[in-house]
C-alpha cells in the first residue's frame, strides 16, 4: 500500500470545465504502481498522509472501494510505533501528522476497532500518544517528542481524539486559549502566537474551535472578511494577502468559510472554474495552479474544495474533519 | 509537502537505458537508507554513521525520521564524558554549517528549520551562556539572508521571531529592548524594499506593541506613535490598490474600535478622541478617491471607519447611514466576487 508522488500533467483550460472523475480515480489507484521511479521512494515520508489524501478523494469521487480495504488496514497498522503513535511508513518515527491520518483512514474504512484487535495497546494507547504531546502549561501541541509546536498539531490532536471519543485525554480549555492567543486583529490566525495570519492555520484553528464547541470565540464577520479577500480575480484563493492562488486553498479557505457559515461570501462558480483548470484531463490528478505538475495532495484538496461547493457528482465533505460527511456522521452518532 | 509551483512537463516513455539508470539510483538510495537504519538500530553512533546520515539527508531532506537519527547521534556524542565546551561548540558549529546549503536549496522544508532550532536549543542546554548566545546571535544574519531571497517565506519569519525572542530571554533587559528597536528598523527596511510585503507589516504591528510595552510608554507617547503610523500608512497608500497596505490600515483602525482597542497600541483614547480621529480619517480617505474612483478598498475603509464611529458613540446617525449606503453601492458594483458578503452587510446595516 503506498501513495503520494506526482508526475502527471495539469493542463486545464477555461474551455475545459468538466470534472474527469474516472481519470482521477485511475490516477490515485496507479500511485502505488510507480515503484520504478526514484520519486516514489523519496516521498515515503508522506506515505500514510498520501493514503489518507487518496482514499478520501476516492470516497468523494464516489469510488470508496477503489483501494483494497484489507491492504489499507494492514498498511496503516504496519506504521504503528511502540509508543502508540504512527509513522509515515513502516520503520518511520511516530508523529502527530501520521497518527491523525491513521485514525482518519481507519474511521473512513470503518475499521477503528482493528486498533483494539490488532494494534499496539488499542485506541487508548493512540490517545495517550497524542495526549503526551500536549504542553500542559499553555495547551499547545507538539508534532513529536522533539518539540516543534504548531496549531496544525493542536487541530490534528482534537480531530483524532474526537474521532476516537477520547477528547477527555487532553486539556481542552487550555488548547482553546492557545488557539485564541494565535488570533490576530484581522480576525485570522497564525501558526504560533505572534505569527502572521495564514489560511492553512485558519483552517486548523477554526476546526479546533469547532471540535471544542467554542465557535463563539471567533469574530466571524471579521474573519469572514479576511477569508473572502483571499479570492483573487481569476477565482482561485491565495493563502495570504498579495500571494498567488493555489488549488489547495479552495479547501483551507473554503472549509473555514463553511465552518463560519459564510461560504456564500465568495464566487463559487469562479472558484470551481479555477480548480477545474488545475486538473490534468488526460492522466488525472490536480496541481497547485493550471499548467503545473499534479500530486495527490492537491488532488484531494482540489476535489474537497469542489465538494464544499456542492459540485455535481461528488460526495459531500465535512468541513471540520476533511472526511466524507457520511463517515463523520456515522462515527459521531455511534457514541 | 507537495509539488508546489513545478511546471508541468511532458512525460515520455523511458528508454531501457534511462530505466536502468533510474533503477540504479533507487538501489543506491535504498541501500544507503538500509545502512543508516541498521547502524542506528545497533546504536552505532560513529562519525561514519553521521556521514551516511548527511548523505541521505542531502538526497532527501524531507526524511524526518533520519533527522531524528541525526539528533540521536549528536546527543550521544555530546554526552561523552571528557568533552569540553569548546569541543561541543565545534560539533554544533559543524552541524549548523552542514544545514546551510540544504536550507538554501529547500527553504520551505519544515524539518530542516526544526532541526536547526533543536540544535540551537542544545547549544543553550549544554554551553555556557556567552557561548550559546553567540550561536543564536549569528542566526539573525542567516535569517536576514533567507528573507532577502524570499521576503514572504513563512518559515523565515517564524524563525526570525523565535531567534529574537530567545535572544531576549537570554539577554539583559537593556539588550532585549535594543533588539526590539533593531527589529523595528529591520521591519521598516523590509517594508521600504517592498511595500506589498505584508509579512513585514505584520511584524511591525507586533514590534510596536512590544516597543511601547518595554518603554512603559505613557498614553501621550502611545498617541504619538499612532500619529506617526497614520502618517506612514497615508504616504504608502499613494498606491491604493495594494491589499497589504489596507490590512495594515485596518490594523491601525482597531485602535478606535472600543472592543478591539485593548489589544492595540493606544488603548486609552477617550470617546471624543476616537471620533475625532475617525472623522479626520474619513476626510483623508475620501480624498484618495480622486483618480481612484474604481478602488474598492477605499470605499471599504470608509465604511469601516463610519461603523467604528457608530460603535464608539453607540448609534448610527441618519446622515452617516446614508453615506455608508452610498459607499456600499459602489463596493457592490466594484466587487462582484464578494457580492453576497455585501448583501449580508446591507441586511445587518438595516438593523443598526
């Protein structure tokens, strides 16, 4: 089981506004057949993320069975470390980023019980690994034992723990106040306190507050204004003021707007048009911008952006979890 | 993380020779990877292992597990009993040098930046203060160089903030204060080089708060700072089409918003002062319309100022409301992408 690396040719034009579902499915399925390319091996450190990106995209495209379920589960479990966390691939160190992907994948294929059956120490151990990365003083989270702190990890922790129904393993009020300390006067959020607002971090901070049930802390009009200004004249979103648009921000910005009920503040048609121009109509996959190389990361976030916009033929995505809405509903209703 | 900004190229079928070459490269890489893994498992933390780790990371700086291996090897070497401070410093210095070409080639790779921070924290943990401070001090020059190459690099700015705050923690209060001033000058220089650089403007907003705090500035001094900043942004706004400038302007206007004022540089202005500032600002911004009637940011700023007045005095007068409606009709016309945002605002306005 393996996925990630890129080559394919993104080449949409304005006249080509069709979503090439079959091509994208084939593109994702073929990612694991490229073991004769050095690139495949150079991207092993992203493998488990890659499985999550590919699998989620396939679910949105209406082809959830396109990756073999058993092999997917086996691969996920093979990435677990003794401390309960997951690495990117077998033999890679445990890290928050891959642990979250592991949980998301297992939930998506409805196999979270496999953690108790075949995992090391069950759900509890995964939850403990995540909880061990919280800074007890300020509520922030590290990516791993080596100390990098980033609101991405805080969001990841809350995402995975809530899916595991183990949110009580961590100090939520402290995590919430840490998120607040990353808010700037423009209403948006940065990677740490004092850092410039960035759309990717906005997604993580708003997502974390949504999971914590503290959307009341967001200045929604102000944030909505900042987010809506991310749409550029050609329709695509950028991540910060005066930067180039990129297909993945269709997700980071779009989902944030959706979480604060302001997705209608931007021009969805123009956004969809930009995203569609980023696909490779022949070999499948999406790139960051029209004319660039495709990869599975932009493939998921491009498709997820289209799904948010209610694009025809796509399954609905959950803006908080970046997983199929039906999957999240199934998981959360089993409490 | 993914292939950002790589132009597409035509993929052609590989010749048998090319396939052969690719396969050789894969085998080479995989065998190096295996060697490193075996040695680390065997806790063989030798100079040779470190060299192989360096080779592997130079081929693939995204390989986070191998960065962790490197930490283990270094930790092992640091902990040898008879090592003097200067020997430890030399190890750290060599390792910092190893990172330089990688950072230059992969300036957006999280793992390299993280590793560098870890290394500098090790210096702080293991060396006498004056020695570790030297290491941290040198980082300012490095990050300045990185930010000259890409003045919006997110990692670069984050790293700069971290280096500065660490230097301030390990320095005396006087040193800390002079560093804030120095950084303020740096941000000014970066803004001067490119007015659109919002990263630099953002840094300026944070530095101003810090400067005033360190000086335990009086309300009068804070007001003077505010006046200087208003003058600066007015000069910059000669190009009213630049979004970065307007976000800085918006940041300044928070001073007059009663709910946001406590988080700004001049939190204690009186009601009448706030209103006066805002009225003056409206006059000033309206003049900008001359020759830039199609610039939506101007109308947006006018609306925001007027709304702030309503917030300060607790009501929106009929006259002010009709002005807002006039500007709003222009924005709706100039900003079709965000049409629904303005329609929503129009509805909210009716309830004010």
